């Protein structure tokens, strides 16, 4: 991450925290819209779910979230759609928008808190603090922070131990649409979780999710392939995947190592990330004591 | 360029289609009024137009929420919908007249390609711009870029296809395809550079939406669109004459080059503005003129104003669907116009096919 | 109407080499010649449809300096064939000959023009449904609407026709040629590219015979349509006779390989 974005994140954190505390002083919000899967999870973890009246499309955990109205995709929110659920506070993951919608919401005196997204343990802690301040649960948030941070440390330590100085190379595949492998590079949630789980990302040549040429896949020589779980027959899907010419020579294909995990659990960077680390670490290195 | 020739059934023709067209204008004005009122009255939130009107009539103040929903969300959105719908439909009709082809659309003069490339550049590269420029445009970097991108590519195309003061429509068509391919390739490079969020933004931009309607956008687009639409009466006779072919049109006293200049520039302005504020919205520019030609014939004196009215009404109707069908979320309007427009268009073609026994 | 030193180069070939052409008001001037002799090219150059070098005068004014609407007030041009891009009715096409700001009486011109070309009652038919010959007459009606009066303010107007009878039956060929005589008799000028030499002989006051990009002969039908001129330009024997009552020339072509009867 560049120095600038780091600075930006820090300053926006401060601003958001200030805003949130001011609002908290005014009156606690009772009709909250959460935007972003991890944001929704944190509000649930703080036991404030009764105050959530609507959520965005990416919020799918826990299951009862599905009963709430869906205000659409986080970056294409409709102003009247959001207003129609009569919220008094919107807590949204960084990048929610468009800006025109946010402007209208703010002019309608709906509180708006942006939650920065950084794919590290500290990033999760910061998220919890921001959300906690926004829902006026600073103390509960600190309790949750302590718990989550220790879980994360523990999970990461266990993962490091399991790796035993010999980290596995993990290739995160977002999709294989049309035989093209979309892989997760640096600065992605996938990259973050792979490192936390004691692995190393097989792709470091680019930022974000991009198609990887077949030869680069072969050269990357991943030990394990990591994918999101989209349901269906895993056995057959894995067979088909590993039969792709680019993957055949890789150690992952030779050992049949394909790991599938729930997308939001794996990449959400919320309260459940410690369990995701443990799950991934076990999938990579097998059960350890 | 191949021409699709449309032949309504014999014997079913009225004495004078001009009278019919004027009657249709009255109907379309009423339709636009009705859709306008409906779009003000209809929305995801519970705000009631009638309730608000009653309150206002009684001298009561509106609640803050109602006033924001009516005056900062629905009203600018209504205005933007009218501007965009009218622009797209009239631009389509003008392009079809100029290119003598009922399938021409403003994309032919490079507006869409240029605007699309500029919008993608703004989304992906906007962060690298000097802060002075970013401060100047604020949230409106994408629309401002799209507008100038659309104009820029049209001017390039116009330059390429104009020799000794004569613009070759055929050259423009070919150069437009080349420029479109180039813009597509450059867009592809930018798409590759884009991160996940930017990709999502690009996708949504391409599907069009009136959701970002603000008074700023309305105020910026209004003079451009009105200026572009105001020239329509002056090119109607020229576009009619062009149906005879360029040479014959010239012999009836039409300054063909002037008609071309005005048409191309006004279409670039109107479509550029529409695309800039609402993204990519398809089918209005093809379906509306086509329907009107079926109804009252191809005379541009009535076709252009009627296209403005019908285009505006249809876009408002599509927007009402877009913003209520999955409320509180909303669909991109380009999806609605394509999902409704494409089958209607196919149905018209099939029906006519049968009637002609071809 | 005069044209001086008209040269036209299409691609790499010179199609017209220095043609000087004159037509007088009150006359029907026919341009004839074999295929590729440059007669349509000459007409298109004089109407400004293709680039040319030289000078074209209309009523002693250089056409290069006139605006399209000024030219349209002086001359009407009927194209050889016209496809229409959109489903216009016959009347809508003829109305394209009208200019803005006409009196109520003048707005009746399209119907009267249709009557003149024998298409009364065709006004609401779709142009595209008509036969080729009917379409050609609709175009003539449109041009007539544009220059209805052959003389305006003492200045003649010009009717310029490219093969006006090409796809007409013989009855309508006479209708159209009679119209040209009527137009010239009332003081207007007519310039027509013609294929049919017999019709030309009957209706033209002046004949311009083109051959390979230049004028081979010009003058009265009697002086131009001679055995020698025609055999040389058309490359086949075309014996010319004259009608007994008024001496109008007519052609009686003979087949080289005649049927034996």
C-alpha cells in the first residue's frame, strides 16, 4: 500500500471517529442501514442487530440478515431507495456510493459513517472501533476488539507454527470464466488472508484481481489452489479445474490440493476472520495439535 | 450502406399524415405530462405528491424528508429523465435522417465511443489527476470527462471525413467503426488497470442510470440539450430532402453541408450531455423514431418534436420501473430500456414481416 | 445556360475534355450520344454534382457563386433514378419541391404537378410501392413544383432532366416530352440527356451529340442527326429518314444479321 493511501486511511479514520462520536452524543441511532458484509457482521457481533433495518447485497451473514430489505449494490445506491427505509444512520464500507447519493442522504440529515477497509488484523480492529463508535457502543466494541484481536493473534500464531518455516504457495482463483484464470494479486483480501494463514501468495506481480496467463500460472507453481465456495459438486468441479492445461504441471494439481471456503467468511475481514485463518491454515497444513 | 425500406400496407393511409402527426403531438404532450406527474408521485419512499401538494396549498411546511424526496431526488431526476430521453430520441432520429438509414444511432458519429473512453479514464485514472482539476470537477469528473470525450471524438471523426468543405457520410461511418475499435481497445487497457471497485463502477456506468440526478447535473445539461434540440426545426426540411439523396437534396435548395454540420454538432452535444449525466442508455434512439415513423410517417417536421416528447415519456416510464421494481435497491435504467425495448422492436419487425408477406 | 471549357477527371481518366455548351431559354436542348460518351457527366458537372474545371453560367451568373437556394430558384434538376430512404408518400415527396413561406394557392402546386405528369390520385400512395416509371414521374412532378412558372421577373428558369423517359411506356414518354415543350414554349429553358433519338428528333429544338468526352456535332435535329454523324459516333449504320409531312428526321435501324422472312 502506498504512503498516500495509508495517510488517507488514517486521516479518514480520525474524521470518521470524530463524526461518529459527535452523533453518538446527539442521539443514538435506532434505524441503521449497514453496507458491507463485514460491517453487518460487526453490528451483529456487538449485539445491535435489532437496530438494523436494511442492508446491502453483500451482507449475507448471519442468515437472518436475508430477511432485511436489500438496498442494492454498495457502489450504486439509490437515494430514494435508501431514504424509503427511513434510516437515521448508514454505516458503509469504504467506497460506498455514488457520491451524489451520499450527498442527498447527508442533506436529509441521515448520519453516514464510512468504514475503512484494510486487509490486516489491525484493519479489522479499526473497523470494529469505527462501527462501535457509530452505533454508540464504544465499550462493547473495546470488549469485542480485545476478543477478536487475541483470537486473531492466536490464529495467526498457530498458523505460523503449522507452516513450520515452510509456507505453502497459495494461488487464489476468483474465477475460471472461459478458461481464463482470474487470480488474486497483492492488495487484495485474498492476499491478506493467505498471509495471515501462514501461506504466501503465489501471485505478486500485480495488484487486484486480474487474468493470469497460463504460463505465469505454471511458473507460479502453487502448492494449493484457494477458491470461493459457490455450492455444487466440489469433487467434479475440482477435477475439471485441475485438468486445465495451465494447472496440470503445478504441485497443487499433482496433489489435488483445492481449498474452497465461503467467500464472505474468507474475504470479509470481520469478526470471523480468526476462524477463517484457522480453517484455511488447517486446509493448507492439516490438523495440528 | 444497405437501406431497410419500410412499407406500410396500402389502402390504410390517411389523407394527410401531417394532421395525424399534429394530433399525435397533442397526445404525446399529454402522455409526457402524465408520466411526469406519475414520476413525481411514484417512488420507493412513502412520500406522497398529493399529500405534499395539499400541505403546500394549505400553507403548511413540508417535512424535511418529504421536501428532500420531492425536490432533491424526484424533481431533478424527472428533469434529467426528460432531457436525456428527448436528447437520445431526437439524436437518433437526426442521425437516421442524415445517414438515410433507420438503424443509425448517435454511436455512428463517435459520441458513445469517445464518451465511454473518457468516462472509463476518469474512473480509473481520476486519482492521478492534479488536485486542482479534481477540486474543479469534484464529484462530476466522470460526467464532465464523458461530455468532452464525446465531443472530442466527434470532432476528430468530422475532421477525418471532411475534405474541401464536404463531409462524406460514408467515410464517417467507416472512420467511426475504426475509432470505436480504437476506443474499445484503449478502454480495454484501462479496464485491465482498474481495480475491483472501479470495474464495478465501469459496469454500472455502462448500464446507465438516472440515480445520480442532481440539480447541478440538470443545470449543466439543460442549456446544452435545449440548444441542440432548438436547431431541430431548422434541419427538418433538410433531413426530409436528404431522403432523396445528397445531390437531389442540394437541387431543392438545401445546403446539404450546413445540414450535416448542424446535425452532427447538435447530436454530439445532446448525446454527449445525455451520456455524461446518465451513462449508456440504449434503444431509445432507435425504437422511438421507428415507432413514430410507423405511426405518422418520416416527415422530420413532426418526427423530431414528437421524438423528443415520446423519448422523454418512455425514459421516465423506464426510470419508474428501474427505481421501484426491486426497491429499495434499483436497476440500471439501461437494462430496463433494453429488456423492454428489444422485444418490442423485434415484435414490430416480426409483425411487419408477416404483413408484407416477405 | 452556358458552359465553358468543362473538364472532368474521374479517377485517372479524363471523361470530358474542354466542352463548351450552350442552351437557350425557350428551347428544348437535348444531349445525346452513345454510352460512355460523357453526356450524363456533362449534365452532372453543369449541375455541380461532380467536381469540374471550367465555368458554368446560368442566366449570365456564375453558378459557383450562387447559394443552393438561389440555384434552386433558377433551376430544377430531375435525377436519373432516386431511391428514397424512408416510407414517404407520393405527395410528401412532391412537397419537397416547395420552399417555405408560400401562398395558399402555391401550396396546391404539388397536386397540380401530379396531375400534369398523369398521377392524379396517387398522392397518398407510398412512393416505394410505385413502379419505376411512376417513381420517375413523381420526381418530375417534384421538380415542376419547384420551378412551376417558367419565367420569374423576366428571367427564365431551367428544367434539367437526366433521361426523363428512360423507364416510361410510350404514352407517358409523350406526356413528359409534351411537358418539356410546354415549359420551353412559355419561356423556360429545358436541357435533357436523351437516349431515344426519335423522341429527340421530334421534341428537341437543339441537339448536342457527344462522343468520347467532346461534342461531335450540335445544332438543329436535321443538321446533327445525319447518317454520317450517327454512324461515326454510334459505330453502326443508322439510316436517317424524314417524315413526309414536316421533314422531321427519324431513324430506321437495320440489323446487320437480319431475320430472314
